[in-house]
């Protein structure tokens, strides 16, 4: 049985038990990218591991945000391989502001993951079943990777994946039109009109994607202290590229090629990504399963009543 960290003294348990253990296992590395700069990665390995999992974080996040999930995976005998996507965390950035999130091409994320797999993960996991755990934007990267490499992973969980980003409160055609126009006039790397610079006041818990106050507060304190964790706004280029993922991920021919057993975890209260497109993706991927949770977008940052169902289901599915 998996023991979920208590919310009553969450910060103390993280600081006194979880973080020291993770630090004792963590290896940090920076992998050169063909486009310049480096991709930052964290590797957690143990001699008695029975499986390995690659963790892909979401938009404006980092591997650091998945420390609690990393703890669960390690306790269940998974080795863990996590990256900071380009433009996030400690990885290469093409804009000066650390709170601004940009990518030239969404496929760059997929190519970065492939390079990480080829040069780091696969050589170190030859004898272990390899799994994927990918959230939101990372879920889109994961989905595209499954299309390209339908047999690379033994099993995969996409949690609140960005099959289609939400443009609320604006209609999708308007958001797409504005982004396309601004990119056409040379504003590709400028902050999109929906963004703001990082400030705790701009992102209160009440409007966040989390439902657990203690989990939100714990990571927010890290963000305040570390500029590399302060991504919060997209460029017009990022918005345009994110909108383009839907056509790729909902291509029936590409989805039919995915043979990896797949679980899609959906948050019923999600306002960040679109739920109908997630369901369509599940229908198009052979044998894929859908599991719905009464949570906001960051299911892994939920209160314990949800976490006690979510974490065992995720790990149980990846175990097979």
C-alpha cells in the first residue's frame, strides 16, 4: 500500500524526510543540445529497481515540481529520469526573462526528449521495463513521442495532457488569430497579451491549478526563491506552437500506430486544457483507458482524498 504524504505537516515531512532522501539519490546532468545550450536532467537510480520511469513536466513547470511524485516512484522501485524542457527550469532559454516561456517549434521538445532517451535513459535502463509519466504540455510531448516510437515505452500515463490547450475566456479562433498575427509582425518572442511577469500576487492559490493548499504553498516558496522556477507567461510564439499540437495529436492514422498501453488521467475541473479532445484521443488510441478525477488541472497537487486514488492508480498501471 502506498502511503501518501500527510497534509497536516506536509512541509515538515518534505523538508525533513523526502528532500534529504531524494538529494541522496539525485544526479544532476546537463546534456548539450544540437541547437545550443543544454538540457538539464535529474536522474534517480537504485540498485534494486524493477522499472524505470521518465517524467515530463508541464508548461511553466520543472522537474523540481515533481519531487513528491519522484518519492512515490522511488519507494515503489522505479528509477526516475526527469528533464527540464527547454525554456524551463535550468535548461537552455532563448529569451532573457526567466518568467517568460518560449519555444521556436513544439517539435523541439520532442526532439530534446529523443536525444535524452538515446544518450541517457536507454543506455542506463537496458534491463528495466521503461515507462512514461507526462503532465499537461509534457503529455503533448509524450503523446507525440508515442506516435513516433509506438513500442519504446512498456506503459504510459498522460495526466491532464495538453491535447488541446484552452483559450478561455476567448474563443479558440480568436486566440489563434491573435498569436498568428503577432508572430507575423515579428512579435514571436514577446509576452502574449494573456501573460504577466512573475509575482506571487498574480498567481494566488485560489486561481491556481492545484487543490491542495499545502502542496501549492510548498512549491510556491521554491519559486519565490529561485528565478529558474518562475516561468508563468507564454510568448506569442509559444501560444502559436501550442495551438498546433492538436492537429498532430488527433491525427487518427498516427494514433492508431500507438501500441503502448496508455492511461489518460483527466481532471474534471480542468480549465487549462480541453476535455473533449482528451476523450477523442483516448478513443483513437487502441486500448487506451480514461480515468477521471474530481480535481483541477494539476491532479498531482490535489488534496489527499484524490491523491490516495490517483497515485496508486498511476503506479499500479505503470507496473502492469
